[in-house]
């Protein structure tokens, strides 16, 4: 979608300039990590209008896209998906954090923290 710039001058008529985003192709890199631990997520899917790519062992996936507004859906079973729209006009790296489903399921984050504390207490064995 072109960007519009309008200029005004008191003694001149109004003018409109249309600026097209660069065509590309641009190298778009995604680094996908788990929000809780910061560990990379292998096998996450990034869906674009041009197709889907999957993160490798290091949580990285790269695709070449033409310039313009692009919508991305990043997902992996066991995590809440993320959707975002960005203007692509240069080589870019996006760092994405996915939240595990269990972390926000049920009664909310407060309950999750309590459950984590109980889980830690239960996993400790007296010596």
C-alpha cells in the first residue's frame, strides 16, 4: 500500500506525493523463543501470504518477501499463537516470544504462579 505525503504552502496549491515501498525482495528473519525461559523454539511455523516456513534447531527461520504490509502468524502446538502486521521495506529480524498455553490457561497468571509454587514444593523431596 503506498504511503501518502501531503504538503501545504500558503501561496501554492495543495500537492500530494505517492511513495511506493521498496519492492525487495527483502530477507526477513524470525527468531522464536519461549517467553518463560527464553529458550529457542524449534519447529514453530511462521505463516505469511507467500507461504509457511518453520524454525530450525536454533529457533530461526528466514524468508524473502517483497516490500509492503505483511501479516505474520507464528504458532506451535502447546503455545499461544501470535499475529502481527509489519511494513516490510528492508532486511529485518523479528524476535518473537511465544507463551506456553499452560501458563495462561484456567484462572489466569496468578493461579499459574501458585500452581508453579505448589509444583516446586511437591517436586522437592526431603533428604
